[in-house]
């Protein structure tokens, strides 16, 4: 558990340990009774989720996705007409 917490601190230094633990255990509700094994599993799962979350380097990519979503009706109409 300590190794995972150290890896989290090294990989995400702007997050404090309380945030890591709180977020990792968010699904457990009353976590005072969880076992060490469950706590370790929750930390590893949380760390994996953080690692899979790919940050976007610029807002252009996000803006493009939003613009495409706003034009989704037209895109779907083109597909229905065979224009796509």
C-alpha cells in the first residue's frame, strides 16, 4: 500500500495523500471496516484509472469534439442519405 501511495505521490505531485485516499475509497461509503486487502485493491484500481485518463495537451482537440457533437444531427442525416 505504501508503495502504491508513493507512486501516486510521485506521478501526481499536485494531489495530496488525502485526496488520493478519499477518491480511491469514494465507492465504499463507510470505509472504516474495509480490510487491508480491499484498501490495497481500491488504491491499485484508483491508480490504474488515473493512468488511463489521458490529459489533453491543448483545448483545440476538445473544441473540435464539442463542435462535432453540436453538428451531430447533420452528420447523422448525411449518413442516412448515403452522403457519408
